[in-house]
C-alpha cells in the first residue's frame, strides 16, 4: 500500500513540474515590456482613435512583436483609417501576412472605400517588388481578373494603380489586353503612361513596335515619349536602339535623359558608346549624369579621357561622382594612376577625394596603402583634422586584414574620433594581435567615449 502511495506522490510531483514548465513557457511567450503590453491591450480592446494612435507609435518604433495582433485588428476592424495604417506599415516592413486580406479587398472593391482599395493595391505592389523568397508566393489566378476588372470599371486613380500592379506582377499574358486598352479611344489619357511602363515591366516584345512609334512621334506628349523610352530599355530589344539614338537630338532635355537611361540597358555598340560620350557634353546635367551611368555599364575605355575631365571640371557634384564611379568600373592602370593623383591633390574638393579613396581601396587595398600613408603624413603636417577623420572612417569600414597598419596609425592619433574609427576597424577585422593595445586604451585613454569604444572592441576580440 505504501509503495502504491509513493508512486502516486511521485506521479503528482512530476505533473506539478510539467505544469510549472508550461506556465514558465507561457510566461516567456507573453513576456512583453509594460509599454508593449499596454499597446497590445489597446489594439485588442481599445476604441478606434486609441488604436490609431498605437499603430502610429508601433510604426514609428518599427516594433515587430505585435504583428499578430495588428493582423487580427486588420481582419476585424471596420475603420478604414485603421486598416490603411496597418497595410501601409506591413508594406514598409515587407510583411506578407496581410496578402490574403489585400487580395480580398480587391475582389470586393465595389463594396470597399476607394482609399482602402488604393492601400491594398499599393501594399501588393510594394511587397511583390521586393526581392525576397516570400515575394515568390504564388498568387491566386483570380487576382489577375480583379485587376482587369478595376482597370475597366474603377476610377482613373484605381485603374492606374491596377495597371501598375499588373505590370509589377509580370502578368505578361495580358500585354495584348493593355495594348488594346492603350488604343481604346475611351481610355483616359492619364492611364496611358502607366500602361506603357507596365508593358516594359512585362518585357512585352509585342509592344516594341508600338513603343518605338510613340518615341518617334514628336507630336506625342513628352511624358509618353519618355516612358516609352524607359519601357524599351526594360524590354531590351535591339530594334529600339536607332530611335533611342535619334532621341539624343530632341530639344527636350528630359526626353534625352530617358533615352540615355534606356540605352544603358541595351547592348551597346561603338556608335552608341560614341553617342553617350557626346552626351557627357550636354548642357543638361541630368543628361550628362545618365550618360556617365550608361558608360559605366559598358566599361567603355574610349570614355576615360572625358570622364577624367568631368571628375575635375564638371560644375555639378553628382556628375563628378558618377564619372568617378564609372572610371572605377572601367579600371586599368591609367584610371588607377588618375585616382592616386586626385586623392593626393589637396586642392580637390573633399567629397571627390573621399570617393576616390573608396574606389581605390575597393579595387586594390594592398597597393593603395602607400599613397594613403603619403596623404596622411602630409595631412598631419597641416593637421587637416576633418579629412583625417574621413579617411579613418573609410578604412574602418573595410573588411580586410591589410588595414591593420593603417588602423594602428589612427589608434595613435591625437584626434579621439580617428581613434574611435580605428577601434571599430580593429573589431570589424578581428585583429587579435592588437588586443593589448585596445586594452590599454580602454583603461588609460583620456576620452570617455574612446574608452567605451575600446571596451566594446575587446568583447569582439575575445
């Protein structure tokens, strides 16, 4: 009898332990800070104005621990403002959990407030354009029909968003439908630019002749011609090259800009490269900028001389930077020598020297160190404090053991900001051989912020 009782007590003891573990697990699951607990309760039980306020706070703090509650509110709320806010937040956070809800809104768009339908369309657009595994989620066939229904029967604003969505979802089997829609006399003119871009997104070869015709016709609205150029670039058909080349002679600078951008996406012949080089002399800085970008994609060695000129003399900073980056893509000894000369020239603007240093260290860090040390020595003589800090920051961001000697240079600097960057670089590259140096700084540096950074670095070096 006693043995039987002992067995019962042991069984009860284990059951109580299991209950304790279960309670502990639940407690862990529900472990929220007081603020988050208040937010959660408000979401589930608060009035609409309170819920709206909490959603805005969650959005501002990018708090993801309450996504489940937000989805519940989205599915249950009858308040349009609440639903819009949640959809917009989920779009920003690339949260796919509201996809079924958004598709359901489109399916019943006639019975929904237009602003909610717009939010649902925007949400679907946003998440399907993001490059993640979840973006490959298979969408229901009915979504295509819903979009076409909205294009045919919705307001212009809704129809434009639906066209954009049709294109971003790459429903290429609908290109003929969109071409007919474009030619339909009843189609609102405001819808046509979105149709053109959607055809480009679909990479519709059936649309190429139509788009070429739009670009060619100078009587067309310039927006249509610009968008048609862009679409032709996205499609990538060689037949578009002659008409895009002709667009470089257009009086409108924006048409020239779009033509240059489109050409950058197409296979570039010698004639095209020469045209883009000429475009670097255009009076519009936007055209020069696009031509510099386009030449970067073709690695055109014939452009080196004019790009070097643009780096040193173009009146627009953006063009100078883009010319530098394009030179970095072209590469070669001539470019490297130019970069070293520019970096060493103290009369060059700091932003030019900074970008040149990034390109030098990206291409060949080891062989760039000599010129960096030379510049640092000269900068120290005139004590160019800000420039030294910027060099230190760029070096600290590099993931390479080759940075060790330069980081040791900065660690000895009189400037605490340079020392902080050096410590970050040492930690990033796990330079354990500098552990004792970092430890000494953590104990003896006169600046508290530097000591703190050193302690942080020590943790990573262990």
